[in-house]
C-alpha cells in the first residue's frame, strides 16, 4: 500500500470517528437498499361497508381488494414500502399483516386432535416477512412517539424561558434534519409522514441523541418480546372454544419464538381468525381502532368516524357541495367530512345545546391538534355549527346538496313512539332544503319500520337508491341512500 493510500485511509477513519461522536447511526440505517417484498394486509371495516372500503383501497393504494366471507373484513396486497399509506385509509378500523391464509382447513373429528394440529401449525407458518413488516410498522410508531417526546421537551423549555424564544445554533438544524431524514424517511416517502419530522434546536438535539442512544442500546441488548394470541371464531361445527384454540396455539408460538406471554402489556398480538373452514393467522399492526380519531368529547350516541366516512362516501361529494348534518350529535359526520372533503362546505346542527357544545369542543380540539402538528396557526375548517330545530331549518329551499345524518333510534335518544311523528317531519323538511334533481341523502336508523312507513308517503320527493345493512353495537341498523326527485317542493295548504 502506498503512503498516499495509507494517509487517505487514516483521514477517513478520523472523519468517521468524528461523525460518530455527533450522530450515532444504527446498523439498520447503513443498508444500501431496504428489502423489497409484498405483504397481504387484512383490515376490519364497519359491517356492511366492505365495498366502500375496497373502493377506497383501489383508489388510494391502487391495489386489488378481496372481500372476506367473514363480514367486516377485506384483504389486499401491497409492497412493504407502502405500509405507511395503509394507515391513511379512513374506512378501516383495525389493520393486520397476514401470515398465512388456509382457505379449506380440514378440522379433525375430536377436539384433542384439532388442538394438536393448531400446536403443530405454529412451527410451519412463514413468519419471516410478516414479522419484518410488523417490525417496520413498529419502528414507525416508535419514531412518532419520539417526536412527541421531543415536542414535549420543547414546551417545557419554552415555559422555563418565559417567552419561549430560542436561539438557533448554526449548523445544528442541517445536521439534525439529515439524521432524521436518514432514519425516518427510509421506508416512508410521503407527505403525511414528513409532517411528523420536526426541526430540532437547542435542548431538543440532546433529547434526540438520548433517544438514539436508547435505540442503539435496544439493538445491542435485545429484549424478549411479549405477546398474546387473540382468537375470533365464527360458524358452526366447531367442537372447540376460542379460548382453547388461543391457549394451545399460543403455547406453540411461545415455544417456537421463545417469547414471553403477557395478556395486557404485550408487544406482538398474534391473531387467529377462524370462519367456518377458513383459518387466517395474522399479526396486528394497530394497537387501538383507527376510528378513534377527530372526536375527543363523546356523547351517548357518538358515531364511529369510519362509519361516518362510509356514509359520506356513499353520497360522492363534489367540489362546492353544501353538506348538512341536521342531527349532528357530537359532530362526527361533519368533522369527518370537513377533514376529508375540504372542498365542500359543511354545516352541523342539533336541537340539544349540550350536543352543540360537544361539537364545538371537538372542532376546537381538532384545530389545536392541527396547530401542534404543523407548528403554525391553523387555517380553520370549512364547517359551521348551529343550534336549530330539525323540523324548521333556517336554510333556503333547495339550497343543500347532500344530507348525511344519524337519526335517533328511539333507544338511548328519543323513543319509538316519538319517531312516528318525528321521522315524517324530518323527511319533509329535508326534502324542502335539498336541491331537486341532484340532491341526495344518507340516513342511518335502526327504527326501520318507522322509517319505511314515513318514506312510503313521500315517493314524489324521495327515491330510495340503495340500502346498506350495518351492525352498530349489536343493533341491526340500515343506511338508506336517497335521491331527491326533480319535483319542486310545494308547501302544504
């Protein structure tokens, strides 16, 4: 080796050691290219809205979607680098990566033989790619948590300094952003994820380095993962219980991976879904349902955000449409509409002052959340909240394009007896404000008998297009998609 080459190598070693003192880099970030492979994602959706969720997957991810025989589930294949985009779907409740799907699983005659087969199955499954996808998903969630902790440190620093003014250190922003880009954006190259990357200055750099040191410590000192197995079973002809299947299959998983069983504080949740002769093994990607978004102040009949999205999507909102929820409750439908269809104008209304107070609080919380994420003053939402009487709306005749609402079931709110007078009056007032010819409505109710009777007397104003049967907390309800006829509204004499 020449003297020049030896001196060059020594200089490279010195530079490498200097950089390592500033920013420790884990081995995972030194990969030239991440492993490319496809995974099958399963998602639970509100029962009855499987087709709506499948359409959203095809529209946003460009992936074909399969609807399961077991109601409320869909499956689709995506490349692993698109995993972050899956969390942006608005119509799904929970997500999991499929380990293996056994379509025609042969159950033996006795319970002991079936449970023994479940034990043997654990060691035969292709766990490698699903577990790597789970690890990528887990690292993404950990990075979001780190950013939150750093932002909390920023708030503490501002309080300590009084005014909260901080002096930028030259060169720190550029160095830290490069570090963050290399770790956070290696798999997730989209705007939604980039919003989570914060510019760090002052004390935040030390917090970032502490977090990275913790990550390095986890890599050098691997800890034993905690897990649990959750079994869901539907269909007839099964001589075993869900608990028995979860117990025996979970024991085999524990023996295979040497994981530690923990039913509450777990890292990995293995899913065993059994529907008739179909068995699907998966790994959960969500810790809590994705429908817990936007709403912070709940009422007795708060609607799921995923169900609200599905009802709005049925009406196919167009730019400049005026969308009204005349019985908004806590505002789940108009808030979901304002966040997803910002090119429309949304009006929320209710006759209950407490409901309107909750709606205003939810709107305010959403704006504050947006401000914390973007770090600047929010631009607001295209939504207004008004207290009114559903039977006498302060709106012009024919001024509304879309009506989406959750009507009182007559159980927690109102009564079945009251609905016989309320439903006809509601439909009549809705037909007045809805635009003839192009107006449409999606109305949710569990009091189907009363609604059908009220609708039968208004065939000249409303035409039923479609009915979606849904399950809401064990109640068999329906979403009626109506189209406003071209006949002009005429006040009764």
